[in-house]
């Protein structure tokens, strides 16, 4: 049993190292981080209902997972093909496209969920509305 907890602790440590690597090396990860924090703060301010929170959390997770997988794919591609290679380029471009698609979907989802309550809150703040 002790071995189980020791190996799980190591596994969590490796995952944290991976997250730190992505944050440290990937410029777009900082954009994802800023938007993640911004969306969470806005959702708190708007007092979103629980079902909207579920969708927001899943959407944020989807973007981060795409970024992590893309970083792993790019790193592995660089390892196996350090020289310029058309197939390596395709591999990296497809990974980047996955991040772009998830980021675009997250913008649409965020707008659909946050837009109406934000608009309502803005209208309440305008005198005479």
C-alpha cells in the first residue's frame, strides 16, 4: 500500500513538471492562462448557475488539454526529426490546428454562456435602462 502512494505521488510530481514546462516554454499557454482566469473571474462575478460552470470548466480543460498534447507532439517531433522535414511540419501544423479549433470553440461557448448575463448586468448598470 505504501508503494502505491509513493508511486502516485511521483506520478503527480511528473504531471506538475509537465505543466510547468508548458507554462515556461509555450507563449500561447500564457494566453490560455489569462483567458482561463478572466473567464473564471467573470463567471464568479456573474454568479453563473452550476450547469454553466460545468460547461465552462470542461471548455477550459479542453483548451488546456489540446495545448498540452500539442506541446508533447511538437517535442516528440523535434526529437525524432530534428532536421527540417515536411512530415514533421505537417505533424506540428495539425497539432497547432487542434489548439486553434479548441480555442475557437471556447470563444463561441464562452460568448454563448457569458454573453447574455453580462449584457443583462451591463444594462442594469446603465442609468435609465
